[in-house]
């Protein structure tokens, strides 16, 4: 690669070799002020000086050199998978990736790490298993230097033989709720679970078809659940702690539900338990989820609605980052909670 340094005053008629960035906090602007390929005019000189461009470099790349824009454009289709779109043209050398639908972001962590272990590439994303909205930015890709050697592209191509980014659609659209608790059944305490669960589900486009309130009795819980067993999703609340009369999980086992494991290493809602009966997804939600804005239920819900496979190892991995910071003002999900 050959570079010729030209004073900006003598650069009229020269082509800008890459996007020139302007950052002005007072104006609230950060972006490409001059685009790659722009031919410098006399009226541009003062503007270029104000963004620190006192020289222009006339660059002649070798056959083995790939410009950052070309690298990003070539790489983007390999990185983007199902329900992921990307910008047609790079800006400041970056290609932006966005979700094409509301859904669950799935990232191939191993491939992502391998790509970022190449010193000339930068591929940051938001968190894996994050619920995203249509049009939301989920990742960006660029090379660090202006030009990189072709062998770098060959390495990325080898790693990205499968897409790194995918967004899964939410497959569950309807749910039913069973509330357990003798105090609620007898009218001593007003139920708060049905309205709270209904609101959380509605945010994901899920409607609650039916609900039932039953006492802390194994047979009553089993009977209520079996009435709903053909549902896509059944949420059973309460009665999941350690007291002898917390019989919810035992009742569901008697009904045939197979749990992945009992409880989880997330706080709050340690006793949240996930299971299945044939094609029905079952989630036991403890009382702690009623008190807190965000709990293990909120972490698991997007994955459950997308019918994403959840294993014992997955659940155990939430121990790292699974302790809520209990902030005075909760900003979940844009926080570290549940980001293993």
C-alpha cells in the first residue's frame, strides 16, 4: 500500500479515502460528515480543518488489501441469519444489524468470540437471549484498520460458515393461569398474580385465555392443571417454596409434568421451575415474582415463548449475573441482571 500525504489546502479535487467523522457534543452530532469518495472542493477546506483534517492521504492499495467498507459489505450476509437485516451501505466503516421481527436474539457465542479474537475485526452485539423489537439494533461489524489483508477475510469466512445472529419468533400466543393459595381461594387475600402475569404476557403479544384459583391441595391443583393441559403455555403461581403445604410442584408431577430441574440459581424467584407435558410448556412462578419488577420469570419468559430449548446447564449458567442488584429504580431488561 502506498500513501501520499497532501496538505488539505492543496487537496482540492482529491477523493476522500474513507468516511470522515465529525463529533460535536454541543450539536448532538456524531457521524459521517464527509463520505468516502467525496471530491474535495474549496468550500470544504475550513470544514475539514474544523474536524482535525489538515492533511489528506492519497492511498493506493495493493491487490491483497481490502477496504473496511468492502470488507463489511462482503461479511454482513454471512453473519446475519434468520430474521436479521443489515444496512446496505456502511457508515464510518460499520455495518449495522437489526432485528426484522419482535423476538428472541440468539447469538452463536463461540463464533462471535473467534471473530473478535482476530485483532483487525470488531463485532460487538447486545446480549444473547435478549428480547428484541423489530428494527432494534442488535450488532455492528467493522474492521479496525482502514485496509486489511485478504487472509483476514478468509479467516472470517471460515468461522462464519453458519450465521452468528438469529432472531427467533415468539411461537406461543395463548396462555392459561392457575393461581394456588388457600388464603386467595377463601377470599382472605386478593390475587395479584393474574393481572401481573396477564400484563407481562401481553407485552409479548400473548393473550390469557382462562384462569383458575385453587387452594393448596394436591388434587385441586392437579385437577385445575389437567383442565388446561392442552394449552400452549400454563403458568402456575404460588406454593413452590419449602413449607409442607407448598405442594404445587408435587401436584404437577402427579399430573405428569416433567421438570428440567427444580428451582434455579437466580434471585429473586429461586423457586421458579420449568417443565413440560407433551407439547404444553409449564412454568411454576413463586410469590417473589409478584413483589419484584424483574425476576427469574422475566429472564426465562422470552425463551419459553420462543420455545427455545432450555437445559439444566443453561439454567445453571444464569448463576453468573443471576443476582439482581435491587436498584432503587429498576431499568430491566437494560441491566446486568440475568446476562450470563
